[in-house]
C-alpha cells in the first residue's frame, strides 16, 4: 500500500495534468502496439508530490540526453489511477509506462488485459533475475509471467516507546499478547496505549489491519479461493484490533494524520504506520515535527527512544509475518516497446539510486545490485539522505540493525490474495474498502468483532462474485 496517506496527507498534484494532457493526447505506441515508433513515450508516475516530480524530471533529463528518447512525465494520484487508466483505455490513450504501481493495481490492469508482460520479462532477464529480491519477483508475477519490474518497497511497522516500555519492564510488542499487555499497562487518563487507524474511508485502515491479521495467519481467501474473513484466525485478529484501537486507543475516528500526531505528541505509546514515518520521526520534516515534551529540546528524541517491530505473531500463527507493499514499473499494451524498455532499464540502473533516494525510508530497493556489484544499490540506500527540510544520511539517523530489519523485511513480506492469484480482488477491495468500513463500525461500538468479520466477509464475497 503506497497511497499518499502512507507518507503524509499532502495534497496530491498531477491529476489535472493527467486529465489535461495525459488522457487527451494520444500516447506513442509501437512494437506490440499500433502506430510507428517515434521515440517518444508518456510516463505516468504515482510519485506525484512536487519535490518527487522534480527529482524524477532530473533523472529523466539524463535519460533523454543519453538516449534521445523524449519522455512526457505526468504525476498521477494513486487514488485516481484506476479511473484514469480505464478512461485512457476506453479512449485509446494509455500511457506507455506507469511507475510506482502497487501490487493490487498492477493485478487489476493485468486482469483487464491492459499490460504488456513481455517487456518486464525481457528487462528482468537483461538486468539479471539474481540481482532482484526473489520474494519481490514472486509477488509481482503470475506464475512465470512477470507483470511488471519490481522497483522498491515500504514496510508496515509497529513503532513503540522503548523508554516507556523499559520503565515498566515490558517486552517488545512483537506478539498479540505482548502488544495487548503493553497497551493495557500504558493506557492511563490522558494517555493512549496504541494509535491505530479506524477511518472507514481510507485504505490506510485496511493496510493497518492486514498487517495485524497476517500476523495471526488470517487470510483474505483460503486454499479453495473462498473468502475467509470469518475464519477463527480472522475473528481473533478483529478482536485484537478492536482492543488495541478502541479500548486502548483515542476515542473517535483515527486517521493517518491523527495517529501520527498522537504518537508524535507523546500521547500514545505505540503506533501502526509505514516506514515512510521514519524521516518524520527523526524531526527531519517541518510539516510533521514530533511535538512531545522531550522533543522541544531534542528533535530526534522520538527516533532515539522508539523501538520498531517489523514482524508480529498472533496466537494462531506458526511464525511471524511482515506486511508491506512492492511498487513496480509496468508497461501498457500499447507501449512503444524499445523506448519503454530502455527507460525502465535506465530507471533500474543508472537512475536507480536517484529514484529510491527520493524517499529511502519508504523506497527500499528490491534490486540489491548488479552482477558485478551485488550489494551496490542496497549499500547506496543505507547511505542515502532521508528527510525533507533537513536531510541526514539514513545510517547516521538509525542503527544498522534497523536498516537490516527493513532490508530483510522484503524477503519476509506477505500479502492477502496476491500469491493465491487473487490480485484483482485485492485491487477491488482497495477501491471499495469493505474492511475499513467493518473496522469503523466495530471500533465505534456499533458492531462486535465477530459481526465485523462477518460483514467484511460478506462484502468481499460480493466483490469477488462481481469480478467473475
């Protein structure tokens, strides 16, 4: 899940641009698409924040100078992408390449027959399959078919106040039991044990819940491809989330902004958020500065006094699980073949360090290096600068042990429905938000955890039927 909410609720830019010239101008096509190749391609990127658009344009300038290919860059909001893609497909104006596409979205385009999957296969072979994280390749493929070229990942984290945990001799919250015990012990008048999303209208809530659900081996679908949100494992997950978010969390609807603000103010002891939080946690972004009492003298107080859990385990699971998102470069069915391939190879090679360097905390490279330099990119990532208004090398802000956890987390990442071939259903749930709606009803006290599981199961089952 890499929505704007995973970074911050900055107003997205680029939808107007996409509608203005990304959809109304015919995109180049060739190779497998109609028309004569003209060495001009249109690229839609979901890295659409102004500073990232500028960074991408700088990379593109280098590519154009080296290859002579002309690139029209359009920043597009992730939430608008499904509608824009279908409109473009209907009008014959698909872009050639789409960047930063999350897994569910990629599967939706693939299921609708909108992708060229030959180009990703060629690129991965050319760059070397062994240079990519194996799990990233598996999660972005349908069997032997590569749906796109996996680029980078973010991980879901459980961040906690290790200073407060230490004072009460509490264990790190890496299991349901430990998280619930800590939330109970640290919830007092005016202070919450946990900050977790309950907003029924935001995919952020779904992502937060899925990270906890996977920890208990709660799956979206079972081995028969039947929706399984009423399973005992899922009912336990709904109950645990209800306790953490409602009993030990702040009252009212909790959003991506409010959960962060509460933790940053020192008013909660734990938070479920993505790795995009890490630069803000270290006081490197002015529009989201930590405001805890200790932070006034030391902007990095929270980053120094927070522990991080990347994988959690529930009582019904045999092992811990890690949730996250892998984003990819994809080519559409009308892409100009040669120019699109050259562009993606450049972005995964010469331009790769600048690409993940835009936001290293949330763009963990899934290509670790080259055949000649196997660790080149992962080493560069460790030294990349994080922050917006203030920048510091990642490995000077956080210890090597955490960076190792983040890098290793990609190999352990799991996702609902993807490996079972239900990626289109995952994409549809991100649009319709049946799980956040059930979570919202549950944490507001309107329905019980078991009723929430049943409602979510019914809604997802209806969605699945509509896709058949």
